[in-house]
């Protein structure tokens, strides 16, 4: 996949596809009505939207249509099982012929081929839950590619939850948190629109990543 789920310059290189809607996912968004202190004269109130960490189960899947440097493509990510990898509680994800491990915080951990680890992130670049507009964090990760010749990269990602907005996709219209990631060393950037209803990304965009520019939109999903 030209860049994107892990989403992360080396993390989101998977390809995703179309299923059924799950209304239960809406429970993952918590809307808190808060009366702002110090605004007694105006009586101002504001709704603060918060997204808790989703729980994935075997069979959950997301299908996307995308466009990158090599043209249009379709990609599907499917949760195969939960398990332990590198001492961490993880999800094993199928994406085409590849297998990936994501932490329970949805951080990319590894790509495997058979019993061999092809790419490893240490530590994984976990998402910081719950999501709320204005939240920021950063992570420095050592990426190791274990091909014919082992290569190691140290990259720092700076994350920001920018907005909570409505996003239209082929799979429907979703309320989503727009989360941006900027890579300090290269200037590469990514944008993820996370939907509590879909329990995943409904739109992803990458600019100047290791695999060029790309954009993906959700076309179908199953999220129990």
C-alpha cells in the first residue's frame, strides 16, 4: 500500500476493502456536556467529544479505495486474532499476502512473513487514548527492516488531534477525529480520520512519505 493504518512512514503500509455497518461502534464516542467555568454572565456551554480506545475482534475488517504514485488500488485489512508479539498484547492483521501486528493502542508493531519478522517498530508508535480535540503527543521510534541487509531508522512523529468533523466516504458519512502526524526528520505528513462508529480510519492521506503521496477512503467495513 502506498504509505498508509499505521497507520506512519513505515507503519501504514497495508491494503484494505467492504463489509457491514455496526451501530454498536457509536458507543465508543463519549459526548460530555460541560458548562465552562468563569462564563457565568454568558451561560456558555460546550460539548466536548471524546473517543475511547476501540476494541477489535476477529473478523473486523475495513476496505478502502486508494490512489498513490502507482495509480488506483483497493486494499482490505482484516483482524485475524488477538495474541502476544514481542511481549505485547496485540492484534494480528491480514492485508493481502502480508501479516501485521498492531498493539491494543493501535500502534504499528511489526510485519511478518511466515515465522520471520520483516519490519519491527521499537517501541510501537501507539495512539494516545482517549482522543480529544487539542490533544498532542510525540514518539521516537526505531524502525528495523530485516531484509537481505538489515537497515535501521530512528524517526520522531509529532501528533495532534485537530478537529472533530463530518467526513463523507463511499461507505457513508461519519463523525470523525482528524489526527495529523508530522515526521520531524523528513517533513513527511499524514492525516487520519478516525471514526468511533467504524472503529477505525475512514480516510487517510499521506504527503511526502517514503512511498510518495497517497489518499484512501473507506468503502466498506465490519466492526462488531
